């Protein structure tokens, strides 16, 4: 924790002083604390993930008997084979994708529109509506499971992926709306007002100015929602009993036995596969964020 | 080794399948004539809801569907559903309230008792009655039937497992230290002391899941006050705050304080405890016969299956209980929905009763509460030993929390870590638990 | 100008879908559920009206009161830590690493995407004692200390849970706040620098006020999610030892789904919602006071 606190210092030291004689040498010296901080940070966040990946190559006995930091004795893939053949991993991944992507798209689409309507549009009662939506963040999510189950059952969609898609959308919307409103708030009003000078309506302004301007925010929220939906277990458990509808998180459960024992190797193998899959998504989206950055510099 | 065994299994299964198909053909003929056996209406499929964490049961039922019970499966196809173990009570409550219970389903212990939510609403089939009508009541081992009846108050679960619990011990360590199987609790403690002095952990203990510790309290109570001790508490004839009950908690607390459970046992999980025992770091481990699947797994069992012994929880001096009353359970409750119990479901039930015992033993080495109707060869040594012990049992006892409601059970298990670490006195532990039981009455 | 941004049709098109879904599938079920606070029982055994009995029970239930405190303490410490760490990281990204921050951002965010079960397992291993001692206790031994079984005490469990929360969520808050910091125009920073503001003063007087909306939103979001902490405390130590680290959500979940006492669980949920509301209002009030000053 103490290493984190020193992070404010580089900001102090990196401001131009102007009076130094050999600027270059000084700059390198000044960078040293930054590099130390970055190195410590990387070890803290990356080592545990490395540890999990190493765990995916260990046998149960090896994992439990050898020291925590030891490397696997053999690099064999049997845990991966076990993780992939136990249950129905391919089907689980397909379901996770089929649930996550529509849900995230709906959340982002509705959330950005609502955020714009609540923050940029001017009408009476918008603050109350924003508060109402904020209230949605406060209610514990576990509470709506039973009523929703009854509802889905009554309209006869329990044997599909729809209950999950709908529930994730409902759960994610308040946060997306709330954050989008906050992001819109930090944009000066003049930007939007200028866009309607030529007689364009507010709806057009939303598409031509609002959406492009919010590209970073949209991707950030999409990212956040993607991971929270992907990693959810509670909703997925409540609305599925058919193994052919199970998501990847539900599938992971079969790596525990009924008496509480865990198969560490296959569990870490499954988690590692998950890490790699998500890393690909993340790197892809992160690139988009960076290109969005370049485009966003127009806004001035 | 594995391939040889599986090939042999394959041959045996296909042979069994041929005979079973012919048998099934006959039986389904006779079943149709006595259609009054069924009280409900057949559904479209034989939906079975099992725990996600228990893939073995699902796999075995599937094997029955494609083998011995293929005729039944053709009439009423098997459809597997799964639920996370932690989610069973919620899910089954939800499904039942929507009138959408599967035909055959896992349920929480307290739900299927006559006063439980399912029992009260007539949503659990009485197997004894139906199996007798089907003429296969003999396929249920009497011991398993009595265990099921004493836990749930009625015969509402099929004994897909029949587990006994006791103290697994490492014969090698016992020999090395010149110890013999202790028969009294005091002997056990004396031995544990010697084992500890020799540098081994006396009891590998999964304190994270807590039940292995509360089981010891229960066993001590059964040994000192007899098999009905916990029923008396439930019936209000005795209180957990009575001195003898408190003494059981104190005895287990003392074991922990003496370091017999090993360092850091409160946060030790099941896999770690099992590993400590099977790699020879711990001399004993209290666990159920389901540990066989780990013992028979050569990659986990480093000490060798010949070196593993199983002894009953020892007698308590001057106690009313006896050492040969083994604690037993029949796995999670697997109930049937009477509304869906039609003739075709009846045939499924009959086929399961006929074939499950042999299949489970042969395929996964699972000791179930079904009679074994075919000779199964090639059973692992330790499994054979357990099977023999099971068949010799005359009387069984339940476990500590068996008759408690869900909330008291959870209280018993969550507080036990406070008890063993000395943050709670035996008296407080028992009085909180008694209050929990009283609150549910 | 106002007329353009007050167009009813536009508002309806943009807000309509969200509002319909939200009211139908969130507000209505929540009301239904909270209404059950006045009943006893569950959907299978049937409900009986008990008036305010559940509320009386809540305030006399020692486990409920204990859980209330666990939730509040956890929320305060977790929010404080993760917002401070997240903000420092965001500053690091924007002002020190600048364009080169992409990799670090990804790396620090990444723990967030790991399943809680796996993260809890990791931390259990880090602090384990006994046969296979974890690195934390090795370090303690190295300095001559005795091994500590963190998970056997409530303070230890809470500490591990907090570090675990910081580890997995600081990157998330960093990205959230970073996006907000990016929106501050470079000219504002530059002109402040020309005016002689630098370092800490620049951050305090220029950057923090300008990023206030997103900072407040983050704090509100953080409180609302940490007050509802569930799976990390469950996976780490099952709310133990005893029930000493059981938060309200876990107690509610057990009451509803394991003990099938839906009415009382709804009462607990209502109390939790009220708690979230109070915290949110308190933050709003203090932030608006700051804005006025």
C-alpha cells in the first residue's frame, strides 16, 4: 500500500523546472522513481496471474505439497484436457458469448441514450428520474431474482438464454446510465449548443456529437459491463437448469466436488483459458480506446 | 492399467445391457397390466435434477439410459438438469412454487421431511410404497432404508450413495509408532499425543468446510449418550446445554487446543486435508467413505491403498453408545414428484432400483444403498473393505446436524471455528445452538 | 436553444426504452419483494401477514446487527482505499505515463476480470499457514515473527478481504477515473501551469475540481457496490470465523435461499437499500456543499 502512496510524487517531480543545467541527465534521474513504481505495480498485479497459470500445469499433489512459488515439474497439458473435456466447455463458451454480447450492446445503447436524455436534454423531472435510476444501483440484485423467475416462467421463456440476457441488461442499465450522465456532465454545454446552430435537432446532435464524443466512455462502460456479465454466477445459476444453456462460470462449478474438495489444476486451467480469451477482447477494445483518443483530440 | 480396466468394463456393461434389455422387455409388459401402481400422470420426459458438483450421478443415469434402461428411456427419455449445490433449496422452492418440479430431483434435507415445505405440500413420493408395488423393495439395502427414514422422517430419497464415516488412518505410521487401533476416546487422545510428538499431524482436518469438526462433536455425543441423543434434543427431552452435551464440545475444543488438528486447520480446505493424509504427513483423517475415490486414485494416494485403514469413532468411557454404531448417510435427498409419477416413471424407478447398485460400484467404485444384483469383479481393495464394513453394520447413527433446521445447521458449522480457536466457550457454543433449535420450533 | 434540447419526442425516443425496461423489470420486482418485508414465509409454504414484526426482529437479531456493521466498515474502508488508489493510478496514467500507459492500464485492470472464486483461492494460498505455508507468513517469519493464521480471526479475514478488493478493483476505478481525466482540456492544465501551479497544487486546485463529477459518481458507485459486498467475503472465508465477517447481503441471501425465510430476507434487503440511500445522500450533500464553497 505504501508504494501506492508515493505515486503522487512523480507528478511533483515531472513538472518542468527550467533551471537545471543538464536537463537530460536530470530527466533520467527523475524518471527512476517512476520506473520503480511501475515495476512494483506490475509485479503486484501480474505475479498472481502468473501463479494461476503455473498452477494450471501442476498436479493436485504437486499444487498442495510444493511451495506456493515453485514452478511446475512437468509442462503437460493434462489439466487443460481435463478442463476442456469435463462437462461441456465448448457449449459453455458459446452460451457465454451468446448472452454477453447482446446484453452488453443493449446496456450500452440504452445507457448512452438515457444518459444523454437525462443530462443534455433539459426538462422538468429529469433529476427525479436520475435519482430513480440511481436507486436501482442501491437495491441488492439478489432481491429481484425470485420475482423475475416467476415472470419469465409465466411468459414461458425459461428454456432459453433470454432470461439471462434480459436480467443482465436490467442489472447493467442503471450503472451505465448513471456513468454516462456523469461523463456527459463533464462536457461543456457549448459543444452541444454549437452543434444545433445550423438548425439540427437534439436527436441529430446526439448522433453527430454525443456518440462520437463519448467513444472513450462508451468503450469503458462496454468493457466494464462485458466483464461483469461474463463473470456473473448468481443470475446464471438462478435461470438455468438445462446444462445445454449453462455459461462458462456455471461450468466451472463442476470442478468442485460435493464434499467441498476442489480440483486445482483443471480449475486453474479453465481460469487460464478464460484469461487468454478475455485478454484478446481487452487488447482489441483497448486499441479502439487509443484510436478513439486520437479522434477525440479534435474536441478542443 | 486404466485402459485394460475400462475395456473389461465395456465388455461387462454390454453383456449386462443385453440381459437387461430382455429383462426390461418382460417387465414393461407386466408393468402395463398393473397400471394402478402409478398415482400421477407421465410427463414428456424423465427430467432429473442433480447437483452440478456431482457429475457421477448424472453420468451413471445416462449410462443406464443407454444400457440397462434403454427400453424405459425409449418410452420416456432421460433429460438431465443441474443445479449448484449451494442453490438447491432456492431453486427447488422456485420450481415447486411454479408447479415446475422435475420428475426426479435433489432437495434440501429439511425440505423433504413431513413438516418441510415439500413434505407438507405432498410433493415427495413415498418410495417404500411404490417400490413395494413394483416388487423391487428388496433392492434397497435395509440399512440404507433405515438411514433415509431416520434422517427425513419418511422414505423419500433414493440411496444413490451409502456412506459411512469414521477415522481413516495410516497403518504405516501406526506400525512405526507401535500403535494399535484405539477403542476408547482416551486411547485415541493418547495416541494422537504420541503421533504429534513424532512430528506428524494427528488429524488432517478440513476446517474450512467445518462439518468434519462438528461431526466429531456429534460422534462424541452419540458415543456418550447413545444413538438417540440428538433426537432427544429435537424432541425437547434433552438440551444441548446439558453438561454431557457441553462436554462433547469441550472435548473437541481440547483436541484443537492440543494441536491435534494441525497448524492452520481453520483455513485448511478439503483438498489440502486429503492431500496431507494421502501423502503421509497426517496419521489420521475423519471423513466419509466417499474418500475412497481419492484413495483409489494412484496419482493422489502416495502412501498406497494397502496402508489405509478405517476405524470407527471410539467409545467414550461410561457411555451408552457403542463403537459399532457407525455414522451413516445416504447422500443428498433425491426425491420424486408424485404428480409426475405415471407408469413410465414407475418403470424407470424399477430399472434404477434393479441396476444402479452394480453399475455404480463397477463404474466409479461408489458404494450405494442399492442391492448389487450382478457380481462385480475388480473392486479396489479399500472399496472392498468398506463394503464389508457396510454389510456388517447392525445399527447406524446420524450426524450432529442431521435433524436440525437449515439455520441451526449453518450456525453449528460457522461457530465451530470460534469454538476450536478458543474464541467461544463450549457452553456458549451449545447454548447458541440450542437457542437456534428452539427458535425453529 | 432551450427548445431544441427540450424536445419531448427526442427525450421519449432516447429515454423510453431504458425507462420501460427499468420500471417493468427492476422497480416492479423490487416493490414486490420489498412488500414482502411485512410477511412471513416463502413462495412455496405461502405468506402470512405479520406487519412490522420482521423489522422488530431485525433490530433484536444480533447476527443482523453484526452484519450491518460488517457491511458499513467494509464499505468505508474498501471505498476509501480503492478510490484513492484508483485516482492515484489515473493521475499516473494521464500525467506521468501519458500515451505509454496502455499496457500498464491493461495489466492493472486485469485482476478485475478474474472470477472471484479464483481470486479468493489465490489469497487463501498467499496467507496460508501449516504444512504448505504461503509467502506472506514466510515474510513474517523472515523478520522473526510467528506465523499468523489470518483467516482464523475476524480482523485478519477483513484485512485479507480488503487487500483482495483493492487488488482486484483498483485498476477498474483507475480506468473509470482516467476516462474522466481525459475529458479535461489540455489548455486548462497548460494555462494553470503557466500561472505557476504545479505538482500537488495543480492536482488539488485544478484537476480534482474539474474531475469532480466523475469522482463523485465513482465514490457513489463504489459505496453502493461495497455495501453490497457478497461473493468475495463468501469465497474467502464463508463469512467467518463464526458469522463475524458476514455482510448483510450474505445474511440476506442465506435467509432467503438457504433458510427459505423470504419475508425476513426482504426486510434485510430493505434495510440495506435504506443504508445505500443514506450513504448516497450523504455524499451528494457533502459534494454540493463543496461545490458551493
